[in-house]
C-alpha cells in the first residue's frame, strides 16, 4: 500500500512536469501584441505594434509603482529626445527601428501609466535591438 502511494505520487509528478512543454510564453506572434497608450482627455494615442513588447511589459518589466512618476518623466524626456534624433538620421540609424518621431511634451502631465509604458518601451527597444540611448545615470 505504501509503495502504491509513492508510485501514484511519482506518476502525478511526471504528468505535471510534462504539461509545461506545450506553453509558448515567449511567442513572437503579433496577434494581440499591440499595446495602446492613450489619454482621452488629452486627445492622444500611441500604438506600439512590436512583437514581444506586450509579453515584455507583462512578464519582464519592473511592476508598476517600482519607479516614481518624476523618475519616469525625467528618463522619458531624455529618451524621447535621443529617439527622435535617431528618427531624423535614417542613414545612420535603422529606419525599420526608428520609424516615427514621438511628440512628447515635458510640460504636459501624461500620468503614470503613459510614462510607465513609454519608459518600458525604450527598455524593451534597447534589449531587443541592442540599442544604447544617451541617458544620464543621475537625474
């Protein structure tokens, strides 16, 4: 009887381990991989259609609340500036990566969610395409 319990337990353990191989957590499918950043009261919208960003935002990025709003705003100010400079130089930077300028006004209060997603898009962009942005380490 004692051995029957161990055999059942071992069988259950093996079964539970094998069920994880069918998961596709790091899928690069573009289906439902669009992240929308918007604020209806300010009448703007950003759509990020970059395979893997949605997964990055949900599984890899630091959770919301980790960074303060002032930290995110400061970083985004420099990151957007650097990004827009690269958009203007397609002969030097890949126009497939840097397609359109981002209109980010540091005098507008976009709120935490927008700054959080925008900052994490730059983190994702730097990791995925091995890009380095010129952001000061101390703000």
